[in-house]
C-alpha cells in the first residue's frame, strides 16, 4: 500500500512536470526563441526536466518490472537525473561569469551540451557494470542491501551511493549557492557604483545581455531549494 501511494504521487507530480515542460518547449519552437543563446540555455533545462519526468513516469508504470528489464529503467533514470544536474551547473557558471566578469560563455555551448550528455553516461555505467542497481520501493536506486534483505549490507552499493550521487550533489548545491550569493553581492555593488559615479545608459550592451541572462539564475536557485528539500 505504501509503495502504491508513493507511485501515485510520483506519477502525478512527474506527469504534471512533463506536461508543463512539453508546453514550454512547444512555445519556444513556435516563437523561434531557440535562435537566441539565452532561450536555448533555458530550453536545455526544460528538455532535461522533460526527459527526467518522462522516465520517472515510465518507471512508476513498470513499478514491478514485469514488462521491461530492470537495469534498463534504472540506468536511464539515473543517467537523465545527472543530465539535469550537469546542465544546471553550466547555467550557474554561465550566469556567474557574465554577472561578475562580463564573460559570455556562449562559444562553449557545444561543450555545454556534450558534457551534459557524456558525463552522466560515464556515471550511470559504474553501478551497471558492478551490478549494484536494484529496487528501492517504487523506484530504482543503487542497492545498499544484498538481495533486498535489510540484514545484509552491501558495502559497495553504499560507497557508490555517496561517491556517485550524495557527495557530488552536495558539492554542487554548495558551489551553486556560493556562486549565486557572490553574483548577487557583485551586482549590488556594481549597481551602487554605477548610480553614484556613472550615468546608467540604456545602450550599454553588457547590461542588456545581463538582463537577458539573469532569469536563468532561477534554475540553479530552484534546483538547490528542491534538492535540499
């Protein structure tokens, strides 16, 4: 009964996420916003959330894994989870570099996309090769028990949990929070300086680009809040 309740909650929440992300992606396509770097960066976030939500909905449907290989669902879910993480890191770095140093990283977009896909693959392969993927109630995760028996600890699984997810994700959260706080302080100081010593002009290209990039900071902030919860 508990597993069924969790499955329903996961299915509804992720289904809603899929619907919203799909709607947003369609709007970006209709209005051709993808032609601008800022909107493409936002679109990558939306697509990664869309893929993650879709996989988790499918995972809930196959909760007993009678119709599909267990390792397939586990690997895909874990891989796409890291796609979201890595893409969020890139957005954080991009906004920070421009807000603090006026350095636009749009030329690195190819690296941004490729690493957001390749790094998760490398991470997801590790538990698959060591056969430590397993069930965790209504979803899949790295096993910390042998044969799902709570009296038999699987040391390798525990090490992989912390080495491949808990440790890196906590470092990412702390790093993102540090960058966001530094960015906000820098912007406040810069705004104060400009108001006091320089006339603020509407034609300043740096400020125009910065105004476009700032909404992207919502992604790492929301990610940090949701991950901590």
